[in-house]
């Protein structure tokens, strides 16, 4: 009779550490808590809450509802909220002029949230795409996104957000040099305590579609020479990894306090490389398409919804992320507190 497979190694039984919940918890290498989450939230000009069709469970919130959500975040132990605006099409133009309006939707939402729950951090997206009628992140001229002209607009926007009470500015436009100019202008304006979380490695991804519905972003690719069909000339090529490290290095040198990789799950390798290379607080954005895929599969009975949510978020922590920007934040926080 042949020897049992473990006869030569009688002590080699890794399953001993998996046999019960208490021991699995004791030896767990990665722990996800509500303190790891940033709540990705869309605000709108109207009243109440408006469901987003392609993102089941996600709603656009009025300013008053956003203030209530900030209180909810505090009670759930969620440290911060990332604000994204849905702007009325009548207020959009080619330059995204409404982006810097000190009396606009973003300023009012930030002020309301900070008044309601000052302990909760507020992060603002520094980008023009919610405000442009063409849906791009910058100033367009003959089909080209103008880098330096866009930065001028972004700085105006960022300073407005900081003066409204935003704790973190998150430039997501992928223009070269924007972190350095923004940091310089914040210092000059006496806003040196405002943090910058750079979208340092943001890819030209197919996973942003539901977000564009959520914010009512302008339609890309209308066929006009003045409206390119994608954002590939300024967002990163999904095939590239080394380039991400160069992008991150530049943003850190320019004064970014934290960096971000976006999207999240398809780019966990980038998260790990950034963390290991720079030892900087590195965040991942679980974007709208990732959210929509999980929810669609769960609603069809193909995935266990609660387990899938927590497993997906845990993957970011396992990859080394300091935290995750996610639409699942309030749901996950409740699950983690259960």
C-alpha cells in the first residue's frame, strides 16, 4: 500500500488555521474597516434623491440630502466623502465656466456637508467634464485638449472648492503639471492645509460609462472634429504599467499628498507597484462600471451580493491600498459593522 500523501510531512496541515471563524480572524492578514472607505457621491440641483438607472442603489442627492448623508457617514465611521456634481445642461459650455462658481452646486454641497458633519472629510473632483457641453476634461481647440489653458481653469475651480471648505482636492483631468500649479496657488492663497489626492494613474477605461450617466456628462464622439470620441490623448493607455510609475513620481514631486489609481480592480497590479515603489498613501477608485457589474450580477442571482461587495473591497487592501473610493461605502460600512 502506498504511503498517504502527508506521511513524510505530518505537521504540514495549513487547514488547521482555517477550521473555525475565530482562528481565521486571528490570522487574517488583511482587515477591511469602514475607516478604509471614501463614499463616492453624486449631488444635483433639484430636490430629494434621483435614482441612477445604470447603478442600482445609487442616487443623486440634493444639497440637503448630501448634508444628511454626511451625518450618516459620521455615524457609520466613514472618514470622507468624494463629491461629484450633476449639472443642468443649460449651465454647461465649452469652457466649463460653471466649474469655478462660488455659489454653484459644488460649493453649496461642500458647505452644507461640512456644517452638518465637520468631522467628515470632503474631497472634491477637480475636473471640467461635468461642466463642459462636450464632455471632455479640458479646454478644446480644433479637436485638441489644451494642457496649460485647462490648468488655468482647474486652478480657479480648485481654489473655489478649497474656499468652500473642501479638505482634499482631487485633480482627475490628467493634464501634465497640474498638481504643481495647484499646490503653488493653494500656498499663495493661504490654503496650505488643503490636501491634494492626485488621480496620478488614471486610465482611458471602458469602466466609466455609468458614471457619465450619473453626472449627465456630455456625449463624447459626436462626429464633430471639435469633439474627439474618447479621452485617449490625455488619460493613460490601459496597456502601460511603467508609465504609471512616471506619472505618480511627477505628481509626488509636484506636491501631491496622496495618489490614486483609477479604475480599481482591473488595475490592482498598478496599485501594488505604486505602493511598493513610493511608500505613499495610495488609494484606488472602485469606479461606476465595477459597481454596476457586481450589482447586475447580484440582481440576476449570479453572485452573492454582500460577499461580493466585501471581497472586492478587500482586494484593494490586500494589494496595499490605504483606502478605497467606492459607491458601496455606506452599504459596506453597515455590513462591516454587523
